[in-house]
C-alpha cells in the first residue's frame, strides 16, 4: 500500500462481509455409524425410501452476519469451542461454510493454527516460497524479499532445516515473517502469538501497529487486554452465535461477567454505604526530584475524583456486597481531587449477606484506563493468607490499600473492585463491580506510556573529545 494512512473515502469500506453464515458438522458415535452414513442412504434412495441420517448435527456457527471496514482492527473473543477458529478459517477460505455468503476484498494473509500451510518435510526457505506463492507472490518477488523475511524471523541456520525440526516458537517466527512481507490488505491471526518469546512478540506488535494505519486486522485472542489495547471493536462468540458486537470495553466486561456467572452463579443488586479509613504507616518511598517544579507548573497532574457508583455494572454469587469505595488522604479524609505522586488510600467496604460465612475473604481492586487496560491493582490475599479474618452474617469487611497515586496521562480512568472467597488461584467471586469509582486526569507531564513513574535521578553530560 502506497499511503501511510487511509483516505476518508477508503475508511470504513467493507473488506470482509458475512451474511447468515453457518457451519455444521456431523458427529458419529462410532466408525460403524460413519460407514453406514456413507452406504445406507444411497441404497435407501435407490429403493425410493427416505434416507436415514446417522450421527447428529453439530452447529459450529449459526447465522453469523457482520461487516468489517477497511482499516478496522477487530478482536474475536469467546471460550474454547465457541466457533472462533472455524469463523476465521471460513473467512480465509480454508474451510467451506454450510450456508450463507462470504465476501472479502484484497489480499488476505492468515496466521492460523500452528504450522498451518507448512510442509514438515520442506526446509524453512522452501516453505517461505510455498507460503508466499499461496498468498499471491511470484518466486521473483519472494526472492527479492527473502533477506527481509529472514531478518524478521531471525532463526539463523535453521532456515535451511526441515520445519519438522522446529520448535513452536520458530514456526510462529517464520509464519509471521512471511505474512508481514506479502503486502496484505487483511491480516487474520488466530492466537498464534501466544507461543512467541517476549522479544519477538514485541517486534510483531510494532509491525501490527504500523499495519493498522492502512490495513485491516482480525484476530482471535483469549487475552482481553490485547483486545482492549489494539482493537476498535470486539465480537463475542458463544456456541456459534454472536452474543455481542460493540466497542472492546463493553464486550470484554460482558464476557468477563458471563464467564464468572457460568462458573459461580448470578449476582444481586447492591446498595450504597459509608466507610471509615485509618492512616497507613508512613511511606518513605523517594519522590521524583522534579515534583516541586512540576507541581508549580501547568503540567501538574490534577486528578478529579467522582463518587462511588453502587449501580455500576456488576456480577457475582452474592454472598457479600461492596458498599463503599473511596480515595482518602493518609489521615482518612475523603478526597475530591488528588495530584499524581501524592500518597493516597483506597478504602473498600463490603458487607457479608445474611446466612453467609466467609472463611477466607479477599478484597481487591484494579485501576484501568478508558480502554479498560489494567494499569495496576492488588488484593488482600498475600497479607492474610496464613490467618484470614473470618466473617459471619452481617459483618463488614474494611480493606485499605495505601500507595502513591501514579502520574497519569490526561484522560478518564476507573477503579474496579471485588470481594471473593478462597485463594489467588481458586476462589468464588461474590461481588465484582466494574467502574465502581471514576476519575479524570485533567493535566499531566506524561506524554508517552500508560503511567509516569518517579524518576529519582536524571543526568546529561557533554563529553568534549580530547
């Protein structure tokens, strides 16, 4: 593509269009039933009888319809078996739909299940030519780009070894290197980057962010943070159907709620309440040496706090409810504004419902940006895992988290809070509130990154050659 950005006329033009797409498989209880299905219905038709169907139909996809515009980045989320990979294979043309219409525009490059499209007996170099030819490049075009492909993959001398000797990470490196150099209009990626090492994943992410300026990306991920970070839109599949198609934060919040409710049951409505706060121990953490200068300038990180919203979206089993969430100073006084870098306390109060005992309660929080990306969070488990404070019916639980408010870029943020029972790894979620407390950063010295950390020492020296 010649331009670094799409023109207004190009933006939003559909490059993927699905209308009432369905995919069904027949599942047989035994090989004998499969053989009967192959033979018996033919004989019945010859005899003028109604053919009998052996086995039963499994509907992997049902009535899937959506458009994806040029330049969109769309994430597909859903539990295992929901039809995500089947949908991508149909879009890429490696699997035929049982019904409906699929239209794609431009060159579609796919990174689907591990090793798809590779011949295990061929060398890596031979598989580069094979994959590139499938994606529409001539041998001469592939040869001209080979050095760039090999540099991106960075697998050294293994490029001339059969790919059956490759590790899963090497498979992904080579496959991604090919699709990154075929001038695709649409990239389709199915969870493949989950096996890459951190350095290679970062390289892939840099490529994806450049590609997203002009190209269309459709990918499956179980990492909702990646969907929130990269996507303008998310589609949630469940049992072959579209449950939600909306902006990523809305969809991932609904998905998380449904996941926990499926595991632990539904939640209940909450009521508001009051709480109290005691001063934490003195925090002797060093300050940013520029803090006084910043606080006396227009770059001071002024953060406006809003009130706890007891009616915010929530879920949980309902054995306890969050009644109050607020930020205070270290003496327990409620705050309406805070400056980034100041010491604060997050106070969370929950009440145990009647007829409920919590043997090992855990209270925790996440602070998220407007895209729903988690910036940081913590909970009470590690502090009390040896002797958790047990609670009975009607008891209140007060949790206090003391920390320095990080310096935040301008924008909107939220605090999600929860009370559970169990351990870090295995617990019952009693009450989780999304966006329980909202706040806005009105001004900031941070221009890059998600948060600003205190810098204790900055030096710049000029060395004059002798």
